[in-house]
C-alpha cells in the first residue's frame, strides 16, 4: 500500500476533515500563539522546562498539529499526518493526562484534563492509517493519476 493510495470512501473524508479541524486550533496555539497559545518559542520553552521534551521533538509536535492538520483537511499525505497525530496524542496521554484519569474536566473539579479526547483522536488516526484520505483528497487525486486501485475497489466494495 502506497502512502498516497486511497479509495473514494466517505469514511476517510469525514475522519480526516474532522481530525484536521479539531487539531488545527491546537497547532495554531503552538505555532502562532493564537487562541491564547504560547506561540512557537513559548511552546518550545514550556515543553522543555515542564515536560523535559527536546526542542526537536517539540518542533515535530508543532508541525504535526499545524501543518499536519492542514494536510488532513486537504487529504494530502493523510497517513503521514494521521501517524503524527497518533504519536502526539499518545505522548500527551503518557506525559500529561494519564494522572487525571479518563474523563475530561467538564465540571472543573479535577486538577487537569483526562485522556478521553486523546483516545478518540488516536482511534480516528488509526482508522485513517487503514483507509487513507478517501473522497475529495489530494491523495485520491495522486492515486488516480498514478493509476492505483485498492483491492476493495477491484472487488466492487466501497465504504
């Protein structure tokens, strides 16, 4: 299976656009300082001082959440972008959210946020790794231009 290879499924479209639009504001916080974020330098400093994460890895997180989110919305390098989101969300659970349990802090009674949101993003990322960008994706256009067809399409099955 090639990195661009994808079918024409609605599932890939809905999953990638949803994940991309949900992650993009988080990337804008880290890259540009929008929505109350720390911006690029501030994020590197916070991740280094509080989480002890090397600046190189922090840059990968910032790129995954910002550029990777745009890639997901467009369906360009969908599997690569989904893998980046999977890694970021796994790291967020392990390094930050695990001690606060499963549930988000909807009532303001916890010291931090739980990891249920992150599990949803991981699940969506795993699905995108399996199905690709789907309908209306740049990956699909590249797939068609290269003449790839998925095994499902050759058997007449569409998701």
